[in-house]
């Protein structure tokens, strides 16, 4: 039987410029900035415009790890400690050895290569330490920057799902991308 190796304590990861750590109540303002920004949320969901909704996201991220359902890191800048975004595995299928990847980055930190740097570390951790077999991500076709990022990281497009997600008042298509454990770009 296949088994994903779930970490006993929340893993802290580092890159040259970033610290990836567990989401905490101190991240509430950064989460609010990210999840309430219509530009950041344009292809993800309807922006969250109240603190109660953000508090729910925060609690979901913390509980997700405690319950073994998700593993979401806060991305912070090493030099300043400033919140930059979140990234990680939003859902696992332990039986199938797969995880769904999700990420957001504050608009003020986009275009600096931070998400590429963070995801390289997270993907390497997922494959090398957790023994995940498959990491997948879905993205709406209009989100060309995320499509390019996934392709840059080595993900392959596997399908196009018609009208499979509902947000901002309408249904949208999604592309599904995946990466397998034989991934070459190990960090």
C-alpha cells in the first residue's frame, strides 16, 4: 500500500530569500491584503472583504495541518520577515499518493521570482520528504502567468475541464496540470 509521509511537526523551509513557515494569527493582515485584493483573487475566487472570512481561512490553514488534511506555508521575506503570500498542498489523497497545489502572492511581491523559489522548495519537500507520487494544480486558462509558472516548474497539462468551477458569478473552465515524483528540478 502507498503511503505519504506526514510530518510530525510543521516543516519550516528556507530558500536564499524566503522563509516558509506555518501560518499563524500574526499573518491575518497579510492574508486580508491577499484575499481581499480583486487582482490577486481574479482567477481564484470572489475576494473576501471582511475579517471574519479571513479568520476562517486562517483557522482552516492551521487546522488543516493539525488534522492531516492540508499543508500551507506562509511565504515571508527572510530579510524583513514581511508576509508575501501562501503556498502549499491544499488537499491530499493519501490512498492515491497525490496532493493538490495552491498558492497566492501579494500583488506588491509579484514579478520578483518569489513564487518560483517557494514552489521549487515545496515541490522538492513534497516529493523527497513526504513521498508524494503526484502533485497537481488547476488553473483557469485566462490566468496565463500561473500557466507559465507551472510549465516553467515542469508541470504537464493533462486536461481541460469545461465550466468546472464557479466564482465571480459565473462558471469557468479549468486546466489541470500535474507533476510526478520523477521530477527533475529538485531544489
